[in-house]
């Protein structure tokens, strides 16, 4: 799967089925969260384990291994909120291969774990939808931390561009702020269109220009 070595596969490529009910019993879910699992997911399988033992990697950045989960959908899409329930229940990074009858998409989160063992998802990244089996990733790396960084950047669809002077956490934090700024820009543009008072319109335009200049957003 995805170009991974066979030695990463679980159960000779069959994987391990994870019953949806396992999340119900082990986690405290709201009725809305349970409904997401019921309505959106047909099945979940743990297909691959990427670790020092399966890919000759050293451990770095506190990452012992990276899991690959295959999620078969009932419909056309899956909500980030559902992936987040799974992600925050498992300390290791997870590469989600999300599929329906004809296409697939890859998701990965940037998440952090504190000293108490609590995991928090900061942001999700994903590829575009592609025909099933057509997505491959570059898994070349010397350590688990390097691989996690490389995969996150690849899957980000160009949103993350690494700087050798910055950590992945810094690049992700900058992207989160950029995405917020884009929403603010869109909201300001809509306000400008609806505003009739010249002075208020000019003030909004100055706010818009400031944000666009700050983040390098072209007209």
C-alpha cells in the first residue's frame, strides 16, 4: 500500500480490523460523534506499522512508530472531526487512507503529546481525491521524526514548505495563522461589497490591504 515495504504490512497484507464499537467502549463519545462513525464509516483496518523494526529507522522526536489506517467510507467523504477522535486516542502519528468505491484520499494530522500523555491534534492535511491505488508517497528517511515531517509536507498539497531553520511545529503554526488570515480576508471582502458608507468602506479596505500585504496575498 502506498509504496510501503511488505515488512510493514500486518497479517501478511490483510491488516487488522478495528471494530467501530471499540471506539465507543474505550472513549467517552457524544451521541453526535457516535453518529459520525455509524453514518460515515463502513470499516476501519490497521494495515501497516512503520517502525525501526519494519523500516530500519532510528527513533527521533519522540515518535516510536507511525501507523497506517484504512477507512472505507459509506458515502463520499469523512469529517476531520471523526479522524480527530481516532487520532487523539492513539499516541502514534496515523496515516489515514480514506476510500470509497472509486477513489481515495490520504490524511495526516500534525499532533503533539504532552508529558501527561494527552494527545492534541493541531491541524489536518490531505491529498486531493484520486483514483484508488494511484497515490504513492516517498517514505525515504533516516528516522521516524524525519519521516513524519516528510509525509506531512508531502500530504499538505503545497501548504507546508520546510525551512531548515524551523521545526515542523513552527511551519504548521505559521500555516494555521495563514489559514485564519485567509478567512479574515474573505470576510472583509464580503463586508466591503455590502458596505455603502464611504468612510466605513475605506476603513475596511485599509484593513484588507494590511492583511494582504502582511501575508503576501495577491489581489
